[in-house]
C-alpha cells in the first residue's frame, strides 16, 4: 500500500456549537458543514470533522471527547498569534518553545479547545 495523504481527521465532541465558535472564530477555519450531529472545517488540504459520540456508524469503541492532540502549522508569528489568542481569552498551556517537527526545528505553543483536546500550533 502506498499512502498518499490524509483526507480528514475526526474528533468526537459533546458540544458542536462550542467547537464551531472556537474553531471558526478563534482559529478562523472555514466551515464546510454544520448540522445537529456533524461539524466540518477546511484545514489546509484536509478536513477536520467533529461528531457527536453516537452520530456515525464507524466510530471507535470508546469515543472520548477531549482525548485528541494534533498540530497545525500557521503562517503567523507565534508572537502575533499569542496576542490573538489572548484577545479571545484562550490560555496557552505550554510554549512557545522549540521542538522538532517533521520538517525540522519549529517553534510551538499549545492550547486546549473547549473539549480539552490539545492543539499544538507551530511555525517553521
């Protein structure tokens, strides 16, 4: 098998409206779809999908909101981003600090979304 790319990542959530406000307003991700049990965002070439725990047939055995961690790459400086997050009352839980990414050294900071998932935000 030759894996080409990631199409989407699915995260389970209790409150899709709260996730919609955070990811659309704070992180400025475009909304693709928003229904009672599904929320989709465009994230670069991929999609970020949020589901209510019982909204899909093909879910993990024990879907748990708040158990995900993922990293996004931004074009903004982390200094500017830190100020932006502070304007929205988002707490930086770690960083900025130097870490090693898949493309070499990068600077990262870490935040929680409303469901307590960890989001690493990095700049190369």
